[in-house]
C-alpha cells in the first residue's frame, strides 16, 4: 500500500523516506553527504522493506537487524536519533496511506524501536573490540617483511598456515591476500568495508565459481597467532573473529551481486546502439544541469568534450566488471587526481550519478524485449535488493547492474579526490607559486606522490592518442616563459 501510494517505484519510495529522515534529523543529511541520492534512496528502501519481509520470522529478523547494526558501527546512535527516525517514517506512512490496516503503526513503531536499540547495543558492546583491532593492527609484527623473511609476513604466514592444515590457497584467497598483504589494512577495510569488498568481489568471481569464505578464518587466525605469540589472547581471538565475520559477510553479499550483475551489464552495453548512445550523451547533461545548475560552471567544455565524458562514464561502468582490478584502480586514481587539479567538488558526484542512472533506466525501457542471458541464477542476488519478480526481468537487472557499478565508481573517485586534496594539490589548483613552495616544504616525502601522479597525466594523457598531452603542447605553443618555468613544471621533471 505504501509503495502504491507513492507511485509504485522503489526509487520514489526510497527518496521519500530519505527526504522525511533528512528533514527531521540534520545528522542524516550530513552522514550521506556526497553520496548519490539514487543509491541512498535504493538502500533505504531495501532496508525498510527487508525489515518488513523478515518480521514474520523472529530469527531471520534478528540476523538482519544485527547485520544492519554492524553496517552502522562507528556512527553515533542515540535514543533521540532513533526516536527521530521512527517518528519521521511513521509520519510519512500516515500521510501517504490514509487507510492503514489496524495495528500497522504500532507494529512499525515496535520494529524500528527494536532495530534502533540493537544498533545502540552493538555500538556500545563492540567498541572494545575495535580498540583491540586498532592497537594490534599497528603492531610492527604485522608489517610486511622482505623476501628473506616471507613467512614472517601476514600473507606469507597465511600461505604457510594453509599448507600446514592441509588445504590449498585458492585463487580467491590469493586475491584476498593480494589486497591484505599487511594485516594493518584489515582495519582500513573495516572502515570502508562496502566499496573495498565490492571491488575485491569483482576480482574474486573470476578466480572461482564457488567461494567458501569460512575456509579463510582458520588460516587467518593461525597466521596471527604465529606472528603475535606473546600478545595474543582470547580477547584478540574474539575481536578478529568478529572482524572477519563482518568482512566475509560483506564479501559474500558483494560476490553474489557481482555474479548476478556482470552478465546483464555486458548485455546492456551490447544492446546500446549509436542512437541510444546519442540520447545518453544529450539527456545526461539536460537532466544533470536541471538538478544542479551550478555544475554548468564546471562543464564549460565543447560539446565534443562533453560527449567524450559521457562515453567515459559508460565505459567505466563496463570496465568495472571486465577490467583487471589493479588496472581499473590505477585508471580511477589518475582520473580522481585530475579532478583534484580541476577543482571539481565531490558534492557534484551525487546528482551526476543520479542523472546517469535515470537516463540509462529510460534507455533500457526503450530497448525492445531484452533476451535472458546465460549466467548465474538471478536468485543468487541477496533478497534485500530485488524481489523475485524483479530478479526475473532482464530490464531490472540491467538497470540495477549499471546502478551498482557506476555507484562504486563514484564512491571510489570521491575517496580518491578527498585523500588527494593535499596542500600541494590545492596550491596547484589556486595557481600560487608561494603556496606551492610552502606546501612542498611542509609536505612529507610520500605526500608528494599525488603531485607526481597528477603531473604524469598533465605531461602524458592516457586518454589521448598522442604521446604528449595537449595541455603540455599548449604550454609550449603559448611561448610564455612565465608559464614554462612555473615551479610545478620544474619540480616534477627533477
């Protein structure tokens, strides 16, 4: 009834929920700042619907609420905020569904109160575990060693422990250890669990058809016990078991999504002909500029350049599924740092991504009778994402696959831009030699890497066919010694 009252679209219902929550609590708006609204709306819709679906089974509801609480671990959850979320949602329901079944409001109030109480309890209970993981992950014993002491590194000890217990290091484990070569990176992943796990999941599904994450737990714990024999205790054991349970849950969910979406993503791009691509190139900016008029100050390029950017957006969605992870991350790192140099605010990524999804959804609706693709069963997709009817419709799967991949691209770029906005990069953006000299004096040695990375793409642009970028050629053709001897151009070649 609630969905029907708001138009029957998941995005519309989710957007209405987000609007109600953010109007009631400013902290909600701040928590989601910079994230695409289309993705926020879908996540909120899925969260509330899953609570409703699991309500008939107490055990399933308990598992889902605990999972939801772990995803919010680290956020400040107070009783006042729990009451605010509950009141905002109930008010939204009452305003849009005048003839509610008897007892509906009371049932939702109890469920949301229970969910909020669980989140508060887990946040308070597991703080000590996070402190243990943080302290242990800083231990020098977990730092990677040279080749001569490979078994003393975390990855090396995991390989050794796996052989001792009589199991082979499978392909997906190699991908996992390739990311977590240093056990201190596990804490970083726990903070950025979802995007990191989604990126890793895409690589994992190409290495194995059946991934049993429980196999890695004894390997990981044996490696940690061997590396930290003097400090290891039951508290450490419990904390790291919990950390792996959290990460493995995210990895399991992400691998199911990646398997379900990959083939439909390929079908989407195989279905887009030149006519549909032209529509995307034009409608994208029409929708985006209508949502965010200030963005026109950023997109001042020629129509040819704007069309090129639109093509790169589609290309990045496809490459996220079909390009090796390291190559994709490297390309996104270069692209993100160039955005730092251009001074692009991360706040624009949210409406831009929303526009991309909206235009693609319209294009998919115009494609006549998409054929079912051969690939993993759609039922493998976690039930919180789509209902059974939607999972059996190729149009839905193509749109959701695009939403998932382009959302991941956006989050990675936003993180790269945030981390790359150093004092040195800000000085470059402001074109101030004085600020640049001061930033170079204050910056640590490894802090200069983003500058070199950015300059690499200024001198040699990978998006162009020629060896030397047009930007650098322009410097030379301008014949202005004041630009040619700019400190940053002198600094990098050295």
